[in-house]
C-alpha cells in the first residue's frame, strides 16, 4: 500500500479494503454527518463501496482521499485528501477540493489541521497545483477554523444541496 505523506503523528496512505470497519465507524455516526447532509451509512457494505469508489479515483484522477493512521496506535482515525471535482459546484468545475473527516473520538486533537496542511503541501509541491478549494457549511465552525488555519480564505457563500456554504481558496505561493 502506498504512503503519500507522514507527519510526526500521522501516516496518510491509500485507502484499502481493510479500512472498511474504520470507515463504517466514521460514516455511521450521525454527528459526523451533521453538516454533510445528515445521511450516515448503515452498513459496512456501504463503506466497502465508498472505498472502492475512492480507489477508482486514484486510477482515474491520480488523487483521492487518503486513510489517516495514528502512528502511536496504528489506528485508522479518518481520512483526508484532495479530490478532483468533475461536476459543477458553485459555477466551478475540474478543481481540487481539500477534505477531511475523522472518527468523533479523535476530534479536538489537531489531526484535521495537521492532515489538511499536509495534503495542501502535497497538492502544491507534488502535483504542482495552482490553487486548492475548500467548502464548508457556514455553521460548521470547526471545519471553517481548520481551513482558515491552513491558509484558505473565504471568497463567498453559495447554496450547496440546500444549505449555505463558504467557498474558500488557497493559491500556491510558488512562482514559475
């Protein structure tokens, strides 16, 4: 399995079928899905299908969400990564979105910020992206704080699936 990045506390690697139980623990939690449409999964089979979908993105788009593993325990604690968005969102298409999602017992430890910063660095340095987008429900203060700590700026609000979200962006500081 491919490891994409590491920090002092985390390993960011490809999602594999063996992550299905961790994905189910993550995505079956209603509180985790509070700002994600309120539609948690209700079977491990849904998590298996999600992993297969993400693995297909690795092949088709060269990128996708990654498993986040806590080094001290070797536990799956969530995911983070870039996703190429190929459908229109807020009048934009074919952009890279930074995202993250963690099992609730791992909230408040700085893992979202740590992994998102690592993902953004990867996008700029390894993929030579010029910009990375983040979107967050305007009521999701935790996610907004993470994106702002990572350097994304609010550019405006837009309707996403019937809820107001911030459209946020960070651009590379490298000049070519």
